[in-house]
C-alpha cells in the first residue's frame, strides 16, 4: 500500500491530464487536477523551507566546513520570508491609504523589492558571469580541430561569432552579385537553415524522450516521486 497508492494516484492524475488535453469535453477534469497540483505545490514549498532550515541548522550545529554560508543562507531566508509575509515597509495603494498591507510586497520601494533588486539580482548576475569563464574554457577544449566534425564546429562557431561583431562590416563592400559572401548573410543563412534544422531535430528527440519517460512514470515502471522508500 505504501507504494501502490502513490503510484495509482500519479497514474490516474497523469492520464486525466492527457485525456483532458485531447478531449475538450473533459477539460474540467484537467482544471480540477491543476488546482490540486497547486495546493500540493504550496505544501511542498512549506516542506522544502522546513528541510532547508533543518539542513542548515545541522550544518551550523556540527560546525561542518562552510557553516558560515549556512548562517548567511538562514539569515537571508528568514529576512526575505519576514519581508514577504509581513509586508514590512510596504506602502499602501493610493485607493486604500489606510491599509498598509494593500500594497504589493515586491514593490521596488519595499525592503523585499530592495533586497531582490540590489542583492539577489547582482549575486545572480555575478554567478552567471563566473560561469561564462567555465563555458569559455569548455568551448576552447571542444573546439580543438581534431577531426572533420570538430573542424566544422569550429568554423561555424567562428563565422557566427565574427558575423555578430563590427568586423562583419568589412564584407559590406562586396557587390550585390556577391552579397551571399557577406558575413551577415552567411550568419543569417546558418541560423535560418542549418541551425533551425538541427534545433528541430534536437527538439523532436527531446519530445520523444519526454513522452517515453512520461509513459514509464504513468505506467508505474519508473517511480522517482517515491524516493528510496
């Protein structure tokens, strides 16, 4: 029962959503299932927050390596939680001047909005900027011309990179009869035909994989939602 009931619920709800998508008369079933999903998602957020607090407190109490980051994580978590739920520093809306809670919690002038705009966003931008160096390093290793495929990849990447810079304007002097040799034209053709075709093939492969994985979950063959129980 411990494994059969969750599997039956997941399969039933999954097939209901599939049927509701293809049969208009059953769309209300899908809407009801989505409402249930939103309720469960809200509960999952609470459990996730509780688990975050538990794990970070264990790290701090055991003085494990990096416990200082756990302190910062908990401080930021509780600060944002308080600013969002209690609407601290929120200004009321013009039509409700006597009701401070009527204002949006994420307004730029509120502490929640200020922390998001001037702390969270810069940290996120810094993280992605740091990842750019790792991407450049991986690209350098991948673009080594060891075989024909690598040479094609390197040449295409070089053309697209140069074609999106000011250097591409050098080829603008070519006559109209040779317009197809201009870098901007070459890049446009690469992106329109070769890149689009490859992306469609990748998308089709992903869709087939998602469909196969979904069927395995619906039929109870794969049960990742049960964890290791």
